[in-house]
């Protein structure tokens, strides 16, 4: 997909110039780069037709993932965490609390049952 196509698919949220600067961040020798905020990450994920996690994590379950603010972890653990299936700690004692808060559950709003 071209930069102009991606800009068009972003429905005016990101210009072609902004996308070029975002892509330049992958080049350590680039002089002009642009960081992506959470809203733009979602715009890019929708425009590309992928889950936002696909833009943040390695495209494989093999090997390790480098996550900001966390030591390197197995990629499979990073994906399980991003999918809301398991805590990043890997500690089984953390699983019930993680599962209870990682995803919304039917009939609950802020911990209260909705009727």
C-alpha cells in the first residue's frame, strides 16, 4: 500500500507527510521522525485492517519482545498479555486478578451488574 493510499484510508486523520515521518522512525539514520500517539495508532490499525497489537508487537510468537518499561519477555507472553489472556508477569497467582480486569465482561459496568 502506498503512503498516499494509507493517508486516504486514514480519512484525513494522518497526512502523507506525517506517515512518511512515522515510517522514518524505523531508520536509525533518519533526521526527521514522528512519534505516534494512541489515537493515531488506532487510526493506523483501522486503515491497515489490523489489531493495534499487530503494530506494537513482533509478528511472531517465537523469540523475545522488547516492551517499553519492561524487561524483554517471550513474544508469546507479550501477545497473551496484549490479548488479555495472561498477565505479563507469568505468575499464576496474578491470573485471576488480571482476567477480572483485563477485558470488559457482559453485564458489568465499572464492577456493577447492569440489568
